[in-house]
C-alpha cells in the first residue's frame, strides 16, 4: 500500500496530465437532454470507463439502461476490514446555451486566468475526474486504503430517471459503507464546504373550480365566487402575515437546528447582500427568527411554482374563469414527511376552502428530506481531509434543494452520502462561461486522497 | 310601403335562407383581438356590406379606421317626417378558446337541437343579421316605415378603440333619433328583455416582480417573497371577507337604485336556482344586502379574469417565478368613472404591496357605465314590439356587462339607444359551445319588424 505522502507527491506531479484529461472529457458534448447528443453521452461513458481502467480499476463496465448508460467499476481489494466507498459522479452536462454569451466554445475547453472554461468543467466532469485521479494515486502500489466502487451516471441533468431501477438491479455490486458525492460544490475558493442536509419536497397540484365553464364577467360578476380569486385567497392564507406556513401541523415534526448547528450556519456567506445580488429581488423575505441560511437549509417552505387561470393569450378577456390552477411545492426538512405534508395541505383546504367553489388536490411528486450525520466516520474523515487540504475548517451547509441520488442511495441501497465539491459559486454552473478553478481542483484531488486515507483509519 | 303583415309574412318565408347566411357569417373567424385574424375581420366587414346591399341598402361603405373597419349604409328614404333609427351591430368575435371544450368547431357552425353553434352566433352576428333581415323586409316595397342608418363595427370585443374618433368624423351620416342595439340579450326564451342600464368597466393588468428571473425554489425558497404568492395576497385583499371590494373609495360614487327600480329588479328571473343551473357553480356569492339581480346590474364588482405565473407547460417546475400577472376588471355603475377606479386600484396597491416585490399596473381598457331613459318613444316602441312578438310583457334589466358604444353614441352623437337582444343566458357567450337558439332568433327578426313599424307611429 502506498503512503499518504507518496500519494500526495504523485498527484502533485501529474497536474499537467490531469488537466489534459479534463480538457479531453470536457470536449465531449455529452448533453443528456438532447437526443442528437446521444452518441456523445455514450462516448463520454466509454472515455470514463477507459480512464477508470487506466487508473487501475477492475470490473469496469458501461452498463446500458433505458436511457443513458451507467459506468461502474471497483478498485483492487483493500486490506480486509477496511470500509468501502461508493464514489458517485455524473458525466452528462447541460446544453451549452447561447453561444454568444460564452467567451470560448463551450465544448472546446480553454484555460484562462487559472480557470478551465467548458460546459461541465465544474458540473461535474472536474469533480468526477478529481475522484478518479485520487483513486489512481491510492491504488498505484498494492491494495488501496479503502475499497472503492464507482457509480457514474449519464442522466443527472435530466433528473436521473433510470437510476432507481439501476440501483435496485445492481444493488449487490454497489454495496458500500458510505458514498462520496462531489456534486455539491463549495462556498468559496477558501471555503471548503460539507453539505450534510438536503431538503425534501412535496409537490401539489391544486385546482379550484367555480362555474362549469368560463362565463361572462358582466353577466355573473357579483353572484359567483371567482375561482381565481378563491385560489388567491387560499394561497394567501397559506402563509401568516409574518411569513410562516399555516398548514395545520406543518412545523410539528420539524427538527430544529441545535445551537451548534445554528452557530455553523451563521458562518455561511448567505448574507442579504449576496442573496439580493444573486437574484435581483428588491428585498429579502421569510420566516421571522431565522437567518437566511437557516431559512433556506433548515426550515421548510411553501412556494407557488405556477398559477394559471383564464384563457391563454395576451388580450384581456372579461370572463370569470371556470377554474384556476396552482402548482405548489413544499420544501421539507427532517422529520417532515411528504405524504404527511400533503395531508396537511388537504386538511388546510378542507378547513379553508369556501363552499362557493370546489377544489381538487393531487400529490404530483415527493422526496424525503435527508440529513447526513455530522459525526459519522465518513463526515469526520471528509472534514479532516478538507481542513488538511485547505488549512481552514470547512463550512457546514444544508442545501435548500434536493439531490435525488442521495435519497435513492439512502432508500434503495441504505448508504449515506457525504457531500462536498470543488465548484465555486462563480463557476456559473448551468450558465455561460462555466469553468472550474484549476488550483481549487488540484487541491480537491489532494483532499480526496486524504479522505480515502482518513477513512481507512 | 309594405305593410306590417306582408313584412312578417315575408320574413317567415325566408328562415332557411337566413340560417344559411348566419352560418356563412359565423364561419368567418373575425377575432378582433388577434392580429393573425386581421384579414378575417376585414372579410366579415365585406360580407356584411354585401349583405346590406342585397337587403336594399344604399351608400354602403366599408370605412377603414386605425383598427378594424366600420360598415355604414342607409335605407332608401322613408316618408318625410318619419324618425331615423341608427342600427348598431358588431361583426367581430371573441377567440374560440380551448378547442377541446367545444363539441363542434367554433368557426364551423353546426345546428344541433334547434341551436346554431358557433363563436359569435349570439354575440352578435345573429342579432346583427336579424336587424338586416328585418330591414330587408321593410324596405322591399317602396319607402320603409322609418329611415335606417347602419353602424357595424369590428372592434367591440376589444373595447371599440376606434369608434369614438369614427363617430366624431362621421357624425353627419350617423345622425338619428334613436339607436337600436341588439347586443343586450334576453333573460329566457319566453322573457323578452329591455336593457336600460349597462355597467362600465376598468380593465387593469397587474404585474408583480420578484427575482430578476425564475430562480430555483430550493436555493431561494425561504428568503424571497414569491411574486405569485404576493400577487395572491394582493388579490385576496381586494375583497373583504363578506365580499365587498376594498379599493379605497370604490363605492363612494355608486348611485343606489330607487324603490321602483328595486321592485322591477325583483321581477327578474335571476334567482339563485337559475343562476346555479346556468353556471354550474356550487353556490352563489357576493356583496351582502343586495339581490342577485342588483349585484349583477346595479352594483360594481371586481373580477380576476386571468392569472399567470411560472413557466408554461404541464410539468411541475420547482422554481420561484420571476413575475406573476393578473388581469383584473372592475364592472362599474353610475356614477363611477373608470379612470377614477383605476386610481383607486393604484392607491390600493401603493398601500398594500409589500416592499419585498415590485409591481406595475396598467389600465388596459375602460368604459363608462350608462343608464337609458325608460320612458322614451323608442323604448315604448320596443316594449310593444317585444310584447307582440312574444305575447308577454318584457322584463326591464340593467345589464351586468358594458356596451361602450351606448355611451359613445350618447356622448358623441347625442343619441340614446334602446337595447334588447335574442341571445339567451345559456347561449354561452364568450365561452365554449356558444350558440343561438334559432326559434328565438326568428322571433327576434319579427320583433324588429314590429319595432320599425311601431316607431313610425
């Protein structure tokens, strides 16, 4: 087995090669959402399989699914008794988007000012290759410090539709003690970040019905309860004036962050200035008594995603619409349950919908919230790895959104993930001029080397 | 001059032809609000000009305006001293709306169960052609009983923007003692109805802006005021819990109906049972202290005509929309003024819109409310005509909708209108499956023949 120091030595000597490899992978336009790029997605899978083999991995396979393939493989066996890490990554990318907003071709990687600019550089071909590079280092000379298994999918950007069935079909070869997910990014070049919480979601379609059809607002205005108005009244009532969600029991099973966690959250750079600059909103808003970072990460919310009532088009039509629709989603935190929150929504509607309209509600989507224990061996190993690589204590954040694969790994394989990443807020993931900061990326490779060694104990 | 009896005989013999003509006119999708149908609107104007000429009218012209054209013409001169009637009609229609909610094509007229189904059949190609048919009958043999002048516009459904300037420019050729307007409908197949009041309208487009673009509801849910939610809150606040409009000063200039008028209104068949059967709504709603007929005719209202927020499409997208839009229209009664009501709306928004969103409001359309004298010679002639044709005393109603032209004719030409119509409450004007009941329509043609003769004295 190689030593930590020789592994670090090794990766420091390979920077040029790693960068050339990252350019080669980023040059493949593996856009999973565009059927025209299907062959490119497959090409990226093949490229990664070759790279895993070159890195000393065994049983590497590109396994077809109903959609894009999954690349799997494993390291040579570690010393018996060592833990197994399932390394998750994805090799598909978003479309390049408007060419004129890029300063170089999205699929012709270019290094400028220490950044490698290409679609997918940060999300997440760079982080995926960082894990491969670290694995290559620790597998060079005899058994690695930990067993590694690989799960590299090609459908992350389209919602991982084939993944749950794949995990069920291949549960045996994916067994692991922990999963490493480098798709969560970091909050600044000097702010290594561990993401330990993901919000769940309950997505509800609500329809309010009034007259059986759109009717003339002159003929019936004054005698019918307009369903668009009734929907507005119902939605308005879903928050208290102060901004708390009013669904009955909504907060009952919310696990409040403890003092230590709140102190960690107060360190996060989710300041009002940053949030306003990022969104262009005129002011912040939200539940009183909690910091922005807490409101986004540790508190549940209710959002109207879509409103529709009345005929489509531009012109004003003086009708009372026959129905009005809202898509409403609740972001959930432990220990909320999406089905229970949906029942709370129905209870709210039963209590507040007036008899002058009818309503229907349907649960359109659900995901459990996730919290990864902050005191698990894997989290501690990651914490120490990041602190060693960066020389600062990592930040701990809860992510306001969900990462479906984390939930799938937890529910289907029973494996908890540890999440970090080497993409920066300014790396413009999903936007033009996506890049990865190369110094940060190389530091990230070292951090993964540390993580593997730390986990070995 | 032909006799009343021979004229009635004549129209009774032409029913098939009249129906074919109505089908031909309804087959033209003369949707004034959609630029793509501009040529169709012009085609409908040309069709009507031809029909007027075939009916024996003179000086028929299709006169261009800044918008859609106006068709004018006149009858051969009546015996000197006879009054002149300005017959108003419109040949433009609302869009068909969602095709799947129609049982036949909106612009491929179909007769089913005694009704002719097509967009515009009742509103108001049918009533317009009824007047043309009656005019043809009374002009067949020598001078007609009264002088007729025609004013057929193509912009009624978009608020008649070109009409005021047109009336001013052509006041000379439109001079008349009274105007006949058949755009007001009737309250049942056995309930001929004279409409003597019209509600005005103020149409407002309200946009609420939050973040500069749609943003991820996971990343920002909890720190931004969702503009769709803020819009719902603003709309919800526009009515008190009891159903009164809360815009500041909204009821200040509302003229209350007197006791006699309230007694007439109590005769109207706007019973809860009828209104529920017509609309399919689960219950009635509205301002306390007033009968349904009063709430529709003599009280102002505020309606949400359209709500839009979030991306178009079916799938749920977990975003906070960058903006939300509502089309809101206020139906007005004397002596409210649309511009003043628009200012009340702005005042409401200034007082209630939170600083966490931005808003814009625009007055998209306006019409003054109108009240027509109930004791004029023309009203009496119409009263007798309807009673003769139907064998029952007509009802008197204030119409909940507006007919801007009535106001324009009164203020610009100094001509009062008498209003009735042959569309029934169940004819679904502006909705899917619009129709006209053919037996009612033919009876209406006879009523117009009677009206022309009655007015001659």
